[in-house]
C-alpha cells in the first residue's frame, strides 16, 4: 500500500500546478486495497505525515500532496486529514517579523506533524 501511496504523491508533484489526484487513480487505489473512498483522505494524509517525519518525503512534495488532497476532497475536508493539511499549510509562508534564519516549515510544520503523529500513535515506524 505504501508504494502505491508514494506513487500518488509523485503524481501530485508531477502534475503541479494541476491536481495529480484523479477519481480514476483514487478509485484504482481503493479497489486494489479494499478501501472505501471515504477512507482515502486519511490513508494518504497519514502516509504523507509519516514519510515526511522520517525524511522520505520533502516538505515541498508533502505540501503539494496535501494541497492536492484538499482540492480533491473539497469542502468536506475535515478531521485528521484536514489537521495534517493545516500543519503543512502553516509552513508555507513567512510571518511578519520572522527572522531570516527561520525556515517556516521547520518552525511550524515539523513540530505540528510530530505532535499529530505522536498523539495518533503513528510513531515509531514498526
């Protein structure tokens, strides 16, 4: 499953600025893994967060994928996937009066993602 999720991450990055998550790709993933489409956002969001925390996915690819997921899900984006999306979004821009040496995703995204993963008991990798 992780390999296919990683392929979807790559599809998001490769399709930028278009959305790399298509109904066909999501349906094929769900069919192959016996998942219902309603569970897909959480599966992908958890994958992105865990792989980011281990340095397997860079911030840019992770944020791009979460943006794709937000657009794919639309207004019903909520729960854990939305929380993970917000963690990545928090590192997307510099704050006013932020010192030049501060990297927003290191300051905001990484700690937020780690907190979520710890709370959800998704670390350490088994």
